[in-house]
């Protein structure tokens, strides 16, 4: 069972938030608390991330199955919000288990293969000398020396276990499975529920060229952009992101 946290009243509509690569449910705590005024919000750690189990695989069908088990455990179905890698996992969940998903929000990702890799960040984290680190700021300084930008330094170190001097990320498996993470499985069928593809206006992760593929899998998909936001749209424009999620989930 995946590690998860809950916010809000148990009787409110359930909403599952699924983080992206190198993230965790912890990254979404502030947004979860703000959304929990009228939602039961569940933040999850995906496999090989946070406090969830480490496994030998990191495929989207595996991640989707993990999420399906969690939703059944909490008494689903529920709304699902997924960002980046978590958005791809959420799409596979909805396509394979549509009965478990009410409304679906996909944050800045498309159901396509991407050519860029995120392996450079694994290499940077591996090069941090954790034996010398007693505060997150010291790890951030080492990441800075390795060329990692400030916003990502603080993001990565949220997955640092200072007591055990280890990353709460299964870097070896994530590196080995990177091609699968960048890809998207070839799936048949479609999810007929209400779906919002919410993108950062300054991001190029979701383009007009992706729309035919999106509409073939998610025929009721709607599209919106957050001005001034990049790929990390929930961090760049948190209030606007929360407002968009709230409006979509509460619109009749």
C-alpha cells in the first residue's frame, strides 16, 4: 500500500493528488490544506518516492495499479489530480479503471513520449556527499555547485532523510526505468469522464499537436493555461492553480 496523508472532512468529495518525478505527497501539503475546506484531499507518495515502498519497476501500468488499490482502500471513486509523471500515471489509471475516477485533472503533461530526459538530476543527487550533510541547506549548496537551479535544489532536498543520510528516492530504479518514465504506454479505449488538461502558459509540455491524441483518449477533455506559469505550475502560481482545480471540480 502506498503511503498517503489525508486533509479535510471524511464525508467531503474525495480528491487524490499524484505528484511528479522526484516529488512526494509532502510537496502538495499547502495546496491540499487549502483545497480541503470542502474536499477530502489525499496526497500520495508514488512507489520509489517518499515513504512508499521501493520496487524493482517503475512503469505506468504498475503505478496506475498502485493508485487503483489506494482508491479502493479509501472507498473510492474519487477525483484525481496528477502532475507530470503523476499525470501520466493518473491517465493510465483512468483509462484502465474508469469506474474509480470521477473528474480528472492533468497538470502540464500529455499522453505522449518525450525526448528529453531527467537523468541529469539523478546524477546530481548521487554526487551529493551526504556524509557531510546535517542540514538541507548544505545539500542545496552542493546541488548549486553541480548546476541545479535554486527552485529545484529546495524541491529535491524535501526528499532527503537527514537522519539516515539517504534520499527517499530509489535513484537506481528511477535511472534504469527513465525511458519508461519519459514514454507513455500504448493503450486502447477512452476515459469518458470530465477531464481538464491544465498547463503552464510558459511551458511546452502540452502543445496543440498533442490535442488529437488527447481527445482520442479523453473525448471530454477541456484545455486551460495558467499565465506566467511553467511546468511547475502549482509552485509558480499556487493560488491560480487552486482556483482552477476548485472551479473545475465544483462546476455542475
